[in-house]
């Protein structure tokens, strides 16, 4: 059974959270992306809380700006350094009885952007990192600058940053947002997961507001360059701020139409201890499409002695 609660953090932000398992057990933390919310991890939360799968304490926060978490109004409040501050504070609370360190930080999409930065700048907070279709900052900048295919695939970002674009996302029962799922490039019939009940969960979350989610894109320079905006071309990050030294699992769905397979090329230049799992015939929404496969890869990564 997934428990829900509001967690107040010392710096004044509150995160609405979903969790399973017993406090004091080793902790797995799951970070969602856009346009999603913490509920997308419920299958994983239930799976990894079971004794036979590690009996973990599993926690999935709604990131600031999503669902019932705090939603600051200033765009600058959505810079990665503040998103990291939220997760670091939540990790401290959740791991107070288990050594102050996550067993693994698991993240998808925008959650991955936070997790990559956290793993570089606060590596003491997690033993391991698991990323699902979220581009590493180094390869993302490279592809946004040099690859016309990735520039075209990421063009939607330049719409999401427009003032008031939230209204377009809300139109016709969130038609554009549901299109993010159904236009993902999957073969016909791969949307069985998008049931009426799941659609309603998304409506409930989106009805809380979409400005926070859009502000993630507005606060980030990582988007395709345009005539009026340098985007990623104006960003120069030292290699030392892109290196991940902890053991890292990257699960990559190869049919992701927004984040192309070229983004996983050269990852070992930044991550010396990398395990890469490619998933064919799956899209950006692989967590929904193939949850058992994703859970299996995670379990193998967490328990290498089982091989």
C-alpha cells in the first residue's frame, strides 16, 4: 500500500510524497519528469518494498511545481541548484535512520537532470545512480549544438518556454499533453497502459497547475539554439562538473522520439563505472510500457551478486 504525505523541508519548501516500506530500511528514491508526477513510480514502489526484492524504503516525491508540492512563482526558483536542495533535504530526512545515504537514486526525464547534478555535486548522498531516458548534460549539450536531428526533436522546448503556454497545454482536455504520450513513436497498441484510470490521474495532477512544470524549461538553457536565444550553445560546463564517479545504470528506450539514441554515445567519457541497458521497441515512456523489464534491470544492478 502506497502512503502519501506532505514533507516540510527546512528551507520552506514542502514536497508531497508517495512511499512504501519501513522507515530505517535502506532507501531508494525515485524522481519523475514532465509532464508526470510521483504516482508514475507506484509499481516500482510496491515492487522494491517486498522482502524478496530488497525490502527497501521507497520514496517518490513530487518535485517542486508539481501536484501538491510547493510551486514558487519565480522562474529562477526552478534552477537545478534549488531542485537539488529539495532532494538533498528529503534524502537527509528519509535516511536519518539508515546511514544518511540512499542505496540508489532512480530518475527519469527532468528528474534525471536533477539526479545527474546531485550525483556530481553531492555524491555522498547516494551509493548508486539509475537513470531512465534522461540525457547526461554533457552529451545533451553536444547534440543540441551539433545534431540537427536532436535540435528538431527538442524543438518543443522552445514552445514550452513561451509566456502563457500553459493555456495551450490545458485546451481540449489536455489534448496536447496526452499527445506527448500517444505521439511518442510507439507501435500501434503500445498505449495499453494509458487507461481511463491513468488518464484521470494525469488530469488530477495537471489540474493543480502547469506553470511549475513549464518553469523547468524556462529556467534551463538546455534547449535548441534559435536566432534570438543561444540556448545550449551559450552553455560551457567544465568536464569536472559532468563526471559521475558512483556506479551508474542507464536504461535507454531506443524509440524515444524526443531524446535520440545518439545521447548515449560517449557516456563512458563522463561515467567510468557505467552499466548501459538498451531497450528496443520502447519509447520515452518505457516505465509505463515495460515496468517489469525496468524493475528487473534495477534489481540486477542493486544486487550484482545474484548474477
